[in-house]
C-alpha cells in the first residue's frame, strides 16, 4: 500500500514539474514579445498561462507562443532518454518522466479548445474566415472533436475518474469561451482601433450599403488592415478606423454603412 501511494506521489510530482515547465515556456515566449501576461495557473490536471491579448498579434508571435509550451516536452524527453541511456539516476523515475511528457505533449496538441492544438486550430481558421466567424466555428468544431475523442477513449480504454474530471473541465472551458465571445470580439475591435503605426497587409471589403456598422466590422480579418468599399449608387470608400470610431464613439452600431458618412 505504501509503495502504491509513493508511486502516485512521485507521478504527481513529475506531472507538476512537467506542467510548470510547459506553462513557463508559454510565459517566457510571451514575455519576449512583450505580451501582457496576466497570470500562470497550475491545476491538478493541467495549467493555464493567461494573456491579456485579443487576436491582434502577428501570426508568427502567436504560433511561437502557442508552440513554446509543447516544445518544452521535446527537450525534457531528450534529457530523460540521455539519463536512461547512460544510467544516470533512477531508471524508473526517468521512464515515468518520459512517459508523462509524451502523454501531455500528444494530448495538448489535440485540436480541442483550450489546449494548444485548439489554439492552433483557431489560428488556421482565421486565415480563411473573419475573426468573429473563425472563433464561433472553432468552438463548434472543437466540441465535435471533443465528442469524438471521448467516444474513442470509452471504446479503447476504461473510463476513469481522471478522464471525467478532464472532460468536465474541457466542457466548462467551451461554455465559458462561448459566453465570452462578445466580450473577446469587442476587445479585438478596441485593440485594432488603438493600434498606432503597425504596418499590415491591406484587404478590401466590398459591402452592401444597407449593412449595419456592426455587420461590416464582423467581417474584419486578423492580421489585415481593411479598406471598405460601399456598393451604393454612388460608390465610395472608407477606412476601417473610421468605421471603428463610429462604432465606439458615435454609438452607430446599428446605423447603415451608407448613412454613416452622409
């Protein structure tokens, strides 16, 4: 009994160490790009590095920060294998150390929110869809993939309490993210409005004159500055920041885009 308890405690310490290093990887990468880091939380079944960022950082930075956590497992696995090969330390410890690292690495790269794989899925979708639509589609796709993952887990393995806790946490994370979509979207727009001197690729949006300001802004893409072409009887062009200013400072959310500049 004592041996079993000692084994569980050792596994818990290894898990805690691995998760800590994983989250520090995210935090250090974010700090190197001067991201606004809120906190790093360690939970019994994982960790969270919370950033005060809302989708306007360059793709390169977002990919690096997202992959900085999983990358930590690669060097930890390499260290464990070297120690096993040369007989350094307790072989059982390093066998468990390697196994836990592989387990967390593979699980964390599943395309399910809020795992790192889910964040990468969201970045891919923002290449094809406007930011707002990409977020909602990612969450729908993620919950479907979570259902598939649960089904395969129940077929291939017995269902444990740990699995139930992780499942409940992931379901709750989806619920919270879905509820927070409007808030995150407004923060996305606010950041764009206050960005100064950041060069971006230009994207042209051709919109119907009767579309509201809110509908036009819902078509904004991550990583682009937008030039908005209004297809009225007398076509005209406006800048993204003019529409953002009307949305936030002129309470013109429901105003038709063609009426905005009359």
